[in-house]
C-alpha cells in the first residue's frame, strides 16, 4: 500500500495542465470495439483505471499501439469472444468499474456481452439496472449467475425502440448508445445523460458513421447503421481535475494558472466555486486563480439564508467535485450545506477532516454543514487513509494546506484518477513525497 508524505502550509505557484478526462476515456476506449478499423485516441490519461481498461482490451484481442505520450492506436479486427467466458476475464473485470461499458459495443457488434460484477469506489450503490434494462428494450436476453456474480446479454439482432431511462445514468446512456448505433431501426432514448463526455462519445460515433441526433440534450435519436469505420479522437481535459486545482489554489492561498481547460465544457463548475468566494479569472482558455491572501467568503442566498451546494445530473454540478467543495469550505468565511444526493457513502470521509480541526456537522449520509475557519485556525496535520479517488484528493488538498507533516495511506485510490499527481504538484512547489508500500 503506497503512501504520501506531505509537508503542508506552503504557498504554491505556477501553471498546471489538466490531464485527459478519466470519465470520457472509459467510454471512448470501449467504443473502439464497435469497428474493425483503426481508431486513434489522443490525450489519454496515464492512470490506473484507464491502463487497466487498455490491458483488458488487449486480452480481448484488440491490437493496441502506443504512438506517443497519451496517444494510442486501437484496432478490434480480431476480437476473442472466448475470453469473455474465461475465469481470467471474470477476475480481470471485477477490479474496474468502467469495464461495464464493454457490454454495449460487444452486444451491438457481436450479439453478446458479458461482465462480472464490477468493483471500483466504495461510495455507495451504483446500480446496473439502467444498462441492462436498456439492452433488454433493444431485444437482448438477460442472464445473471448469482453464484459468481456474472452478467450476460445476448441477441441475434438488436431492434431500435423508444425507451425512457429510469435515471440519467452517464455510463448507462453511453452503454445503450453504443449498442443502439448498430441496431436495426430507430432508437429513441429519453432522460438520457448529456454530460460533455457523453457528447464527446456521440460526436466520435457520428464521425465513425453512426447517425445520432439530439447530442447535448436529454433526448437522443439513433438511426441504426450496418457498420462503423475508424476515426481519430481527442479527449477533453478532465473537469474534475480542473475543479481539484481550483480548490487547491484557494486552500493554500496560491496563485495558479490552470491551462487549456476547455471553458465551454465546464458548465456551472466555475460559478459554483465562485459561490464559495473563490476569485476565478478567465484568461483565454486558461483559468487563473490569484492568491487569496485575505481568504474567501461564501455567498448567501438573496434572502440571507445559508448556501446549499448539491449535485445533479448535467448541466447540474457534478457529484465528483462535492468532496473538493466541502474541503474548500472548511477555510471559507461563512457557512454552507453540502448535499450529496447521488451516493450515500461519499461524505463519510469528513471524519478525517474533523480530526484535522475542521468544523463539520454530518447531518446524515447525504448532508453536511460546514462552518468555515476563515484561516483563523489552520487545519492540523494527521495520518489518514484514502477511501476513494475524490475523497483521496480532497484529503491531499487539506494536507497541503495544513501546518505540519501529514501521511496519506492507500494512495492507489488517488492514482486511479490522477496522473503522476505528486510529480506535478512538486513542479508548482508542493512538498510531497511518495513512499513505497511495505
């Protein structure tokens, strides 16, 4: 188990480039299974979850070539479907949440898709019902082996249909779209997710020959085609990492420039951080955060009531940044409520912030009230363990702002979502050291 040793209390300075988007990568990489032709993907982040998926694709028989840093060529012209029913696949698929998204393209192109119950973050339930109900609506037969937690769908030919998703699941929408592009007839998906990453997937599929309309809305119409061709695609910058660096700058009173952020794809993220009092300046396609020497003050509502920040499906605020927002609020001037609606275990990391001296009242599994210190009392260094990707980086930000030396164990969770984070932080002045696990 790896460990970070962090000497906090230092101001940082410089420019930092966000990595390619993790959540987009997990969708886009699965889409290469839809064609026998070459697909080139650029700006792929070098992180554990993405590398695991690339390794899984290789075992499926996909030809993978690394062209440059972050750039790969994929060709799925000799897919080994027997691997899907092997004991090795049942083990490989368990360790990666994103592995569920190979099912849609495999079902659409080959008429069968299997997956073991995927693992991932321990942040609450993530139902797979939306995925499989969508496949069933398209005409697939569903089977589930309870003994080894193995799911499967099969169909001779998928047929387009109308469906209303029970929730606007991003991965569920992506999976159903990838199956429907090769279905016979027209598929209409209502209550579809419309996150930028899903839009990116749809645009890529259209370049490959798919016929998807309504991209960017919650009503997608897909006219099935016989086959798809190759293409080249570039990942968006990771909006979650961009939000993480905004929070880091504020908490450490640092002047940072986050470069090439694709402002038009950030949605409400800048405005939500501004509600916490953070000064966010747009400089071309960069975000500049000046040093908040005098702190930052939370906005109240017009009637004076306490600010509530909550997550919602796009274009609402992403749940992946609520942990960062909560951490930022611990040193704000004023108070706010953080309401995590989508995952019932994601706020349980606040006990570690409380141990560091933060004033947080955990009202229930979904809501926390944060009373900011206004930097009049700094967080105290401590030893802690990262429970998941986003909580892990939130604790890392807290440690960088705290006085003294903190230890964070289980940093593999952070590495799952953030590329070479210690090296990149050291480049802007952070005192962080990676210790080998015993």
